[in-house]
C-alpha cells in the first residue's frame, strides 16, 4: 500500500488477529507529517463529497416558502 499523501510505500498489517497490534502508528499514512497534511485538507474543506440534486428534490425545496 502507498501513503495517500506522498505515495511512499506503507507496510500493511497482515496478521491473523486483524492487524491492529502490528499496524504502523500512522497507518494508512507513512508519517505524522502526512497524517497532519491530510487532516489540514479536511479542515480546509478541500475534500468534498459531490452531491447530485435530482429534479424532484430541487422542486421540493423551491416549493417551501421561507418562514418570517
């Protein structure tokens, strides 16, 4: 497996107990630095889940009058 930030190889845990004990400390990242870079990207809003609006859902929200 490769680090999602810098693409360096990261050892994945492969033991019978599920790998939690032998997994690298920063898994799936190679280092604390890459882990913090990823966190910063999340906090800055650089990772977003795309939302596709259907015509029906757009009609439902436009039919609702704003409350005063």
